[in-house]
């Protein structure tokens, strides 16, 4: 089961806000895809939350785009930032990246984002399967919040 960002944000507004804020702290994040042989590939990536969707834009012919065309399963990890503080905790978003080729959707995206070459890039929309936020609470507990479509968010605290 998957859903888009808007459906997630409606179901879990606080967690969605936290995730957007976390991804908003830095420009570049990490995308994990699967290579042709099934091994993992990690790549730097910019993400956008626009019009109820989570968007991934990529240079034409990039290996990560080719990976996603072949197998859309992926995970995004918010940039943890400098040092070991991880202000705001860690946020990971897993799902399927669906390539968008509809000219009107591409135009709306390029009008908003202004990519370097609006005529040559790959655009993917995320269909979410899982969101995980991990953070330290009261300098005592490691808190893991896990959300999956159609299920209540689970919170686990560890010492």
C-alpha cells in the first residue's frame, strides 16, 4: 500500500511538518536506489514538497534516475548536518519513485522550481510506503516513530 505526501500529511500532520522541516534545513540529502545487480547505490539529491507531493528532480541520464526507471523502490534520508548533534533527529522516507512525463505537470514543476535546464531532466513523484523519525528525548530515550499507510504511527522508546 502506498500514498502520496498530501495523504500522509492529512493522516499525520505533526510528523509531516517535522519531516518537511528536517528536509528544509539543508539542500542536499541522500537517496538510496538499487543498481541493476541489486546492490545499493547512494546519491546526493535535492527534494521538493510541492502541491501535495514529494518530488525528486534529477539530471538527464543520471545513474539514480536510470536505477529508478528500472526499479522504483528507494529511500530518502534527510541530511544529518554537521557534527553529531542531528538537530531535529533523523528522518527517512521510503517508497516508490514514479517518473512523471506529463507535460502539464512538468511545466508546473519547472515554473515553481526553475531547474537549470527545464527541457532536460527527470522528475519523479514519491509514493510513500514508510516514514521513520528517530530522535533523542529528554537526553535519555532514543525515540523511533514509524508510520506506514493505513496503520497508526508506532512510537518506541529505548534507553
